[in-house]
């Protein structure tokens, strides 16, 4: 295609709602990055960035804004992803995912302190949960690894950390699926209704749980946070509820996708799987290569806080950026042979978890779960293989995320 006939894709064409993008995002992202690495989608009101150098600089820039309330009215994509009530403090309307300082730092610091302390001693529990899930799989029959393993394990893990009743995990998975639609600007009326029901249910659940833990603490993250409140952490119950909800949702859906994507890639690349079987010490690099090659999250966002210029493109304050992590992670200017899955690739930092002040708070838990899950799966099923190696992957259509609907395997 010549420069004259190249048509810039719209933001909708850069989501799995578009069948071509869903089948192969890089067939669209590669020419976009090469021909127009910074371009403005006027309909969405956002600048789309695809080069590693630009993406890395933006997500690491702590002076930029994250909160859509700071975006210009034309930034329809950014502002449309979140309701912006005028009469409610931002910290009581949004999680740390889209808060700016000082509220972001005020809430994130004690939450990180308690959350990371839990993760540091949770490895035996992760192993127990994974073993229990694997025991339920009948290796004499074909099975869908997503529904049998990749879906239940992360929700079980994050629920156990939070202190959620194990008997309610099916409800919590449904509520998580509903609430994630808040990040889907193209959601249907039915998806919006699911989102609203889920939000109401989780609001009620966590409000009750916080009150109960304050009266009678348990060995869980909710109790840790109420204790920190008592000790002076400046977080209100509403802020705590919102951010516990965000941990629940973010702590399971993307980890489900990470584990599923990793197992599929290893089965599609038997040489890499053989490397990992021969040297389980490669599990860390294997997970990092999965995050680079097939990350669960496509994009993140930022908002300009000043006049800027990116790759020769002038940016005004309050203009919005949609930063394509997926495109940056396959940039040939940064990664040699970027479309090759190589678990022994020399380390180059991917941007799958974003960066800067808003780097994914759940990254350590995602890494722990993925590393443990992958090693246990390939150890338990030494002859694991795709049920139909020629069948195309069945990807979910949730915009800005990439995960499998099914992963049919034989053991």
C-alpha cells in the first residue's frame, strides 16, 4: 500500500471488535507504527502512540495527568470511559487507576504496603489453589484450560488475599466481568446493565466487609487496611471500598489472560517449551516474554499537563493520549526480531504493566501466579498439546484487552 492510499485506522479498528485486529493486531499496528507513530483520532479526541520510545517516555512521565477530568471536552474516549460527577470528590468516584496526586499517592502508598506484604507470604497459598484446580482436570478427556484453570485460579487467589468468602467466587467472577465493562467505551446496553448491577453488588459487599473487619479483624487484606486506617492512614471507607473493588477486578481478569496466553504460546512454540522443561529457571524470562509478545492489556492513557511535542507532533495541555503498549512491545527499533517468541531473549524492558507512578499495582502478584501456574501445568501434563493445532484462536472481544475465550487441550 502506498503512502498516498494508506488510511489511518480509527480507534474502533484498533480493538478486537474489529475481526481483522482480533485475528492479528500487528497486521494493523505494524504499518501504523512505521507510517504514523503519533496521530490524532478526531472522532475519539485522542492522540494514538505506537513507538516504544514515545510510549516508554509517556508512561514514565510523572508530570502527566491520568484523571479524565483533566482532559479537554473533545477527548471523548478518555472522558467517556468514566463518569465524572461534579459534586463528588474524585477520590470517592475513581480508583487509583485514574487518580492523580496528591490523592493517588495518599491512597496507593498504604494500599501497596499492605498488598505487597500479603503477596510476599502468599506463595504457598498460590501453589495450593493451583494444585486444587489441576486436580479437577480429567487428563483422559479434552479440556478447555481457560474455564477449567485460567479463569478460576486468579479469582480464587485475589479473593483469598482480600478475604472473600470462597463460596461466593462464582458471583465475584461475574461481578468482575460486569465491572470491567467500565473500560469498554463501546459497550452495549446489556453490558452497561451488567456493569451497573455488578457495581452495586460489589459496593454493598465491600461496605459490609469493611464494617465487619473493623469490628472483628481476620487474616486478610481488608483487615490489614482497616488496621492501617485505625493507625492513621488517611483513607476513607468509600475510598477503601473503591480500591478493593479495583484490586478484585484487576487482580483476576488480566492474570487469567496472561496465563492462557503463555500456555498457548509455549504449545505453539515447542522449542521454547522444551527450553523451559529443560531449565525451569527460565520461567521468569518466559513470563516476561509473554508479557512483551502477547500482553493482556492493549493500551493505557495519559493527559498532557503542558505544551509538548512528540515525534514532531505538537500537543496542547489537556489533550489526551491513548498509548498502545502492544505496539510498543513489538517495535523493531527496540526488540530484535520482535515477532519471534523467545524465552531466552536478552532482557529488554517491556511496557506491558505501564510505568511511572501508575505502573500496575498487581504486577508482583500476576508474575507470581503466572510463573507458578505455568510450571505446574507443564509438569502435570508432560504430553500437553493443542486439541486442534490448525484451529484459529478464539479471542475475547473486550476492547483494549487480549485474552482467549477457550484453549482446548489434550493431555
